[in-house]
C-alpha cells in the first residue's frame, strides 16, 4: 500500500491540473455531444429537400401525373423540393446560379406519345458537380416515371416507355473529384490552427511573449505580423493541396483552369485564410495553454467543416443548420471553389462569395486587433 502513495500523488496532481482548466473540462463533455448533433444532422443517411425545377410544356394528363408524383415525393419523404418554372431558359439558369440541382423538362408531346403507345421522353438536366444530389434526383425522377406506367397502363407490354434523357450540364465529376474543394478548405483550417494564434499561445506558454513587450511593437504590429506569416504558410499549403489532390483525382488544373479561375481560387484561399486566422485570434487569443488550442481545434473543425456543403449539399440540412451554414465562411469558400473548378463560372457567379469572405476577414481581423492584450 505504501508503494502506491507516490503513484497516488502523481494521479492527484494530474487530476488537479485537469480540473483547474474549466474550458478543457467543459469541452471534453460538450464535444462528443456536439459531434453527434452536427454530424447527425449533416449526414442524415439520405438527402432531403434537393431543389428541383420542372417545366411543363405539355399540360396533359400524364405530365400532371408526373408533377403530382414529384410533389408527393416532396411532401412525403421530402427528398426533393419542387418548384414550377414557366420558362425553360430561366429554369436552366437556376442550375448555374445554384438555385436548383436539377431541371425536369416535360415536352409538349409527352402525354400524346404515351396515349398513342409511342416512346415518350422527358429531359432531366442535372448539376453533376454535386454527385450525390444528382444521383438522388435521378433515382427520384426514375421512380416517378416508372410509377405512371404501373398506375395508368398496367397492360402495356413495354413497361418503361417513358424514357428519361439525362443531360449533365457540366463535364463529368467523379465523387473523389467533388471532394477537392472540401480538402482545400480543410488544409486552410489546419494551417490557420497551427500558425497565427497557436504561435501566440505557445509563446505565452514558453514565456517568450514577454520579449515582445520589451520592444516598441504595438498590438496591431504583433497581430498583423503573426497573421501575415500564417497567411503565407497556409496559402502555400492550400495551393499545393489543390494541385496534388486535383492531380491524384485526374484533374489537370493547368489544362482545365483559366488564368482568371486560378487567380480567383487563389483569392478565395487568401480571403478564407485571413478570415479564419482572425477568427482564431478572436476565440483563442487569450488562451494560455496549447492544450486549449488542441481541444478547440477538433471542436471548431466539426462545427465549420461539415455544415459547409463540402460533402453533403446544404439544401439537405435541417433549417437550424441551414441558418448556420449561411453565416459559415467555409460555405462560401466551398461554393466558390466548386464553381470555379468544375463550372468555370464568371465573376458574377461568385461575387457574393467574395463579398462575404472579404467582409468576414475584415470583421474578424478588426476584432482580433482590438481585443488582443499587449500585457502579461
């Protein structure tokens, strides 16, 4: 028993050290719960509320039946969110603007062909850069089309007379390629958590920060200096991650990206890095132990990465998570990189992403500078 006393002393010291840091204690309890809430609502097993527009140029009985089935899917399992458009061009523009993941075109001879026993076609335009959403829409439409045959023409010899012509708006994007924007954003997050504020906390922990106080450096000089070094490192890492992840997945960016697209992606990386570096200073600028940064790194990564749309479409989230995604800077970064990398959009397609990221970076950097303490 006596031999255990030194051991108990070590245990007691370590327990005291842990319990004296309420942030670490609280995070240890809350993080697993938040993982459950965030991940559980981001990956719900199946997609919900995927925006689909349809254009009914037929207005016949079978066209109405298809739209009724689509609306039933929207009201029941809520796989899709159906919107009627009167103009085909306007509907297709909705895909490029990101308002719809697919557009269903019911041609003017749709019902007549079915009634006459001829093959009838419907057109399905898909945003194939969202691989999972595109496949889900394709399955939902196929189910709806096959249902009208079973319901209305049970004696027909050829049960699949309604043919769905899939038209992918953009070049084919494999699932691993669709993850590239998320991988780039992940590298930015890791870069901002291991530079900038982390170096400040390490300096405090090692007692090196006192050397700053012996110089004429202002708190703005210190914050901007640390952010600048973090920006250089993180931008270089994220650019290399973009290059190699694209190369591994079969995208040769020197062939697919224009100068405008490449410079725009670089600007997205820079603005995202500045915003996240500033945010880290705001949240962790007054932490005094590297352990706190380590604990919060995983916590913040889950909160910001998974609701960004990098893996599952934002439209499929519950309303409260959609609301968070709308203020999450990584949502705009993922959207902009996807649009530039896979869709080759012009500046109008990503201008709101740039505006939000620039505003977020300015706001967090300003707050970080104001609240930074240049004292022990």
